[in-house]
């Protein structure tokens, strides 16, 4: 009933993933493994290739560096789609808000972000169960999902395939959410628990893909059913995070400022806030030059 599409580069991780899937999913499945250690496909290309080969009506795009912990979760996700015709995409971590400002899927706020996973931190050799939910329901409607786990129907994927032009390994998940979210609902599921053995990297490639994503979807962003003041506060928070990240990634000041004003920010935020932020950026750049 479920076709699992995996972009694989590590045989040991894939073997652990495959073993955990066999003992937990609780329903018929197939694995479509796109070997990528030599081919070096973009993950969106690998996922589209795999989905095209899928023989089952449900698709699960999932990273290979995960191990499933919950039992018989496959049937629970299928039943969600059968019981809810508006269900379009399910993940294990997501947010109810996405800003126009380039950002990751999360906002770092308890009233916007929802998740259920075990995260392994290699540096400290420790795992932590990260869970935030409200109420007794096992599903929370959101606007974004983390790409570690994306569950949908093949018919939906056919209408909304992964964009292969955004970047090699970044923002494919957010773009997929934005596509599907135009017609269907997106959910974080608390019926699936997995352990994830890597963390993301906010590299220059991520920054460039995030800028392209905001450019592509500026006609619908920001997303979120919250009041204007709250969305402005989150925009401003993410704005500072992104542009300080650009500074850490050694973008020239001109490039940072061009991105800063690109999205029409001045009509949404006060000049005093902008002026103070400009001063801080310039000061950081001058300090860097004098070292």
C-alpha cells in the first residue's frame, strides 16, 4: 500500500532504516532506493524519479538516516487520508506560519511549531525526544513540514511534483508544502515516532535556495492564520536571523542590504527598526575588516 522513496548514499544507514521499517510499518510496502553516492542527483530529482516508479497509491519520501520507533503507523496514516478527503501531506515536524523572509520550516516559537521526533546529536552523543502538541488530537494542521518525512498520495504527487530548480538539497520540502497546500491540508502526525540521526546545515547553498523559494512564492507569502501584528513580529525575528546568517556566511554588505529591501519590507516595518539594524550590520562588517 505504501511506496517508500529513499535517496541513499550510506549503505549502513539504509540497512538500519530498512530493518526498522520492516518491523514497525504494519502494512504492505515497497522500497524504491535511488542510489545517489555516485550519481549525485538533487534530492528533488531523486524523489521524482522514485515516485514515477512507485506501484502503490501512497508515497513516503523519507531520509535514510532515520529509525522508526512506533508500531503499525502505516495504516494510521492511510486511514487519515481515507477519512479526510482534504488531507494532502503529512510529516512529523512543521509550523503554522511561514514568513516571506527566507527561513527554515520552523520559527522557534511554541505557539507556531509542532513536532514529534527523537533527535540524535552527534557532538554530544545524546538523543532527545522533541515533542510539542496541544490538545488530544494526533494531527495538527500546519503550513510547513520538515523534509525528513513526507507522506502523501501518488495522485497528489502527480499534480505537484518536486521542483528540481530550487537547489540540490534545500527547500524542496517547503516548496512541496506550498504546492500541495494550495488545494489540500497539511498535517504534523503524532502517530509516527522516528529517530533522526543528523541535523540540517544552514550553508550558503541553503541561503541561496531560500532566497529563490521566497521569490517563487512571494505572491502567497506570508502564510498563517494569525493576526497582522504577530506575523510582523515573526517576520522581523526571521529577518534578523536570516541576515545575520548571511553575514556569518560572508556575504558582502551590499548583497545583504539588497536582499534586505528586496521584498518591500519598508512598508511593513518602522524606519527606526531598519536604521538600527543597518547600523548593526555595518558595525559587524567593519569589525570583520579590521581583524
